[in-house]
């Protein structure tokens, strides 16, 4: 346990201290790490829907909803970003409760196709509700986050023009760490066992007194809340949002990140996102061969590592000592 804590502490220190120091003079690379962090956060929500046995291709829809909530609140209503950020997650979660009530009764490919259609439906709604979303022109000139103060005490300084890259990196890091801790806690408590029981056999779970519909909705709402917060972050960092900011391919990538990292591990979506997203950025110089090589890497990874990257449990002296094995299913 001590070695696991030391390893986790070292990784956290590198993430919060070493990387910013090394990349502070390289805005592009710092931006890549920031993007990877938030994509990891959104993917954590998708991992939770896999935990209840659902294939979710609708995460981009709720990210787009969260992005537009923040855009409208900060531009039209003049609300602080620090209020718009949690509000975006809350709105996405509430909409997930409404939408999820009928569609979560479906399983397998039927649920997957409905969530895929939902992503496209939200995009078309954003395109046509021009009075609210400004249509294809999008919402531009979204203000960067101002200072966060409580009783006159400044907790977080404003994101000024000189430090916004580093500030957004730290914000993404804090959000990702908080999300990872929340999902880890859910996975290790009674709620996590209930979610896994739904994946194994919903009829049996209902037979022993579990309110299947309630817990399915809870998982879907948490998943969508993560997407809403992630969409709000990207909207603020890019200072703009369009109907095409989050589309079906993004939802597919969120799933791939989970698959590549490993569905049996809470840290799987994070590992999968960083490996997949960073490898895609490294291949950017190959231009026309980028997608081909990227696809080959994905195929080989799926063939050789069907349980994800974190299934590589190394020798006792290696990484396998502090990456916990997947928990047995109830």
C-alpha cells in the first residue's frame, strides 16, 4: 500500500508540478496536455455507463449542451464562469434524467443507436435554434474566467492574457483529479457493486430488490454531468462554440479511450486518452498517413490487448505492483 501511495504521489507531483514547469514556454504542448486532461474527464463518464452494461455514443451531445449553457450564461446573462461551470454539468445531468428514462430500457445496439442519434439531434437543434445559439455562426468572444472570490477573499485569480494557458492547464488538472476520485469512490462503494450487478443481470438485480431504473438513471446522469462540465471547459478555453464543436466522431473517440485503457480499471479512460490522443498529435507531421497509422495502432492494440493497456501487469518490480487488479464481479 505504501508503494502504491508513493507511486501515485509521484505521478500527481509530475502532473501538477513537473509538466507545467517543462511546458510553460511551449503553449502548444501545454494546450495538448490540457485537452488530453479534459478528454479524459469526459471519458470517465462514458466508463460509468459501461459499468451498467450500456454502450453510450451520446456523450458528445451532453458536452455540446454544457458548452452552450456556459456560452449563453456568460455572454447573454453575464454570469460568472465559476457559476456557469457547475450549472452546465447540472443541466446536462437533468436532461439526461429526462431523456434516459425511456431509452435506458433498451440494451445493446438499440441503446447505442439511440444515443448516436441523440448526438446528431442536439447538433441539429443547435444549428436551427439561431435565436439562442446563433446557428452556424456560433457564439464567439466568450470571456475567459474571472477571479473566484469568497467573502472578499480571492480563491482563484482571473485568467489574464499572459497566463491563461497555464491557468487552464491547472483547472483541467484539478477537474480531472476530482472526477477520477469521484469515480473511484463510486466504483469501490456499494453503488459500484450495484452498477456492476446491472451489467451482469438486470432481472436478477431486480429480483433481489434493486431499483434497476433508478440506478440506471443515476449512472447516466453522472455520465452526462461529466460531459456537461467538459463541454463548458472547452467553451471557455476556446472562447467560442459551434454546433460542430462536438459531433458523433467525438462520442466514438470517448468510447475508444475507455476500450484502449481498459474497462476493468477506473484509471483506464485516463490512460487510454493520453496514449491515444498524444499519439495522434505525434503523428501530425505524417499528414496523409496519420489516420492510417493511427488506425493500425488501434487495431493492433485491440488484438493484442483486448482488456486494455492497464491489463499489462508487469513483473513484481514493475508497474503492476501499484496498478490494482480489476475487482471480481459480484
